[in-house]
C-alpha cells in the first residue's frame, strides 16, 4: 500500500496536533509566571497549545476528509476510546479526592 492510499481514523490529526501543540507551548507558562510573579500563568502554555493544536489538526482533518482519506472509527477503536475516556475520568476523580483530602488535612 502506497502512502497515498493510506486512510486515517477520524480524529487522528486532532489528537496528534493537540499533543504537538501542548508539547511545544508547555514551557511558555513557566517563564511568564516567573516574570510576572503570578503562579497561575503556568497553565497558560498548555491552553495555548491545545488551541493551536485543535486549529491546525482540524484544518488538516478537513483537508484529508475532502480527499477521502479519513475513515470512521472501527468498533475496536470506539471501544478503546471509551475505555480511555473512562480511565481518564477515573484518574480525574481520584486526583480530586486526593486534592480535597490534602487540603482538609
């Protein structure tokens, strides 16, 4: 199969470019928080990275969809996606509970 015949699952480029954006902009918030003395600015880098990644990823996704290179998710991919979402929600819940316990103790 040549590179031109390869199809990509729906959301492939969104996830890839969000990861690239977060990795690229993650270090932006630390110098800003040091310069301005506001610790809350640490989170601005990943937020900018997500916005950047979503915009570029959506553009590429639409371009490839027009060319017919984006396919719907298979049943196995949908199942894996559901498990990943559930695992992420579980970890978020555990993190919230631990944070509340640390704050109260």
